[in-house]
């Protein structure tokens, strides 16, 4: 794509770029979030334009992997005043966290547009995101070339001979080079093949990979061990910063220990002082539709926060995970389809008579061959869990990763002794 303006390569061609010191836990990189102030008609047109643009550009040709999500309420930005103020001042309709692995700060692209400009403005938003990400990768590659020129040249030799190299920007060759650092996003099927895993990579398998992170880094640094590389690929791609592999292989032992501690939610869970409590309050709140007779509270030091879920199904789904974690020393990926009766019983206990088997069946009716939920309704449940619990963590200044679920293959890392659940709910899971 040709440069169509005169702005610096690491600046937006449209919208406003906001930088924060830390990432907002509720928002995922390269997901286009539509803020709740928009009309249903505008949201639907935005979704259609988003899908059309991805199809026309070809997702496989893009550096980043993009998603679209409609927020039914504003996230809590207590610890992110710059972003919060910018959203209010600009009255923007869209927010997208950018993938910027070479930057210390977290960057967010804000956009305000009109319905008749959606196609051109969202196209520029994609262009801006790709351009800034490629600039960051270029910076990493440039530093790598300066630090170890012989190593860089050896890995780049074959690519430089190829016709593709001469047809694209220098940085766009990143995903095709033989050095693992140049692969921006790990291919999940190839990782499964390298690890000899059929089907999904479960929560327990992922957890063990995290425990082996330092061992795998040393193995890969020493002899380019392929299995160690595959596990690193999976763990790092789940953090959405594939290019960190280069930096990891150059870290000292002390730096590696610090990184592995920060990246592993198991370690964060062990050090966390926050507790989860499911409490019986006896009535359904008419204001918050998902606040039933039982509710979730987060406790840290002398502070207590109630979590307000947006969806009733999401809270009941989270209850299943909380109780399972409370009752087991070791947890793994749950086959939610097998929790039909437990879901119905829990739903009736929390909300009354709306919990039916038909409701559960509609929630889980579409899964693909790998067990990934394809039905939008259950996807929204996992999204609502991430958003709602992260909001509470934000207020208590707690990192959310041990307490949230990224998808159907994930489970909670919070320690079982940090969870309190009424016995009558526990009995419904047996």
C-alpha cells in the first residue's frame, strides 16, 4: 500500500492516537470496539463495513488479526485517565488498541466518523493500524540487524533473493523469514502439529507450557529445539507479542525470571491478595438485569467491589468455572456442553424460573470441530466475563489475568482458597 499522506510513519492517518503507561485489561489488541452511545443502525452498518473491508483486503495478507465487538457499557478507566478523557473530549465512536511490540507505552486509536464516511474512514483505520505495527516490527528488526549483523544477514539471505522481497516494503517480509523472530503471529495448526496435539490445546497443557517457559527459552537459545520453539510460539502468541522472542533470547537470567513471573497468571494468582466471594443477597435488582439473588464480590485489603455482569448467562457460566476451581486442586478445559443440568439449576437459583434446558441448548448449539464456540451468544458471554471482572479488578488496581476467561478453552488461575461460594450452589454442581 502506498503512503497516502505526509504524517510520520508511526502516527495515525486518521483519528487520534492516545498513549497509556499500562494496557486496559478489558480491551484486546486489534479489536475494533464500538462504544455504547451509538445507535443500533449505526452499529449494524459498521459491522457490515468492517466485514466487507476484511474480505476485500484479504485477512491472510494483513499483519494483524482483527475482531469487532460492540460494548454495551463503558469500561472502567480509573487507572487510564488519558484514554478516558480523550474518549469524552473527542466523543469518539470507536476505540482500537494497537499491536505495538516495540513501544513501552500502550497505544489506542480513537475514531469519530459519520455513516456515509464509514467505508473510507474504517479503511484508513485498518491502514493506520497495519502501518504503525509494521513500523514497530521494523524497529525491532533494525535493532536486531545492528546488534548481530552476521546472524541477521544469514537469516535474511534467502528472502532477499526472492521476488516477493522486491515487491513489498522491507518490513513486510517479516512473516516469511526463517528466523522465528520474524513470524509476527504463530500458526495454531502448525503449533499443534509440532507439539503432536490433536484438537484443542487445553488449559492444563497451556499451564504446563507456561511453567516450562524459562526452560524452553534456554533450550531454544542453545540448540533451536523445535518443540521448545513451538511452546514458546503458543505462549507468546497468546500474549499477542510474537516479536518478543528475539528480546527473550537476549535476556539475562534475572531478566528472564522477572519476565516469566509477570507473564504467568499462575504466579500472579499466587501473589494476589484479592479474593472472590459469591454472596446470597436474596433479591433480584431491577436496575442491573444480571444482578440476581446471588452476586459476585471482589475483596482486596479493606475494599469491596460488586461485579455487575451485563448478561445473566455470563454470570451463571462464570459461576460454573468458579465452583469448579473451588472444588478442585487441578483444573483443565471444561466441556461446557456437559454442564446442562448444572447451568439450569444455577440459573433458577440466581434468577428464578427463566433457567430452562432450551436456554442452555441455544447457548451452546454451535461449536466447531476444535470445540471453539461459533454461536455469537456464548462468545458474548466470555466477552462479558472478561469485561465485567476486569472492570472490578481495575477499580481495585489488580491485574485481571488470573480472574478472567479468554475463551472456552481457558480456566481460572485464581487459587481455590481465594474463592468463597455458598454450599447450596456447590451442591448443584455435583
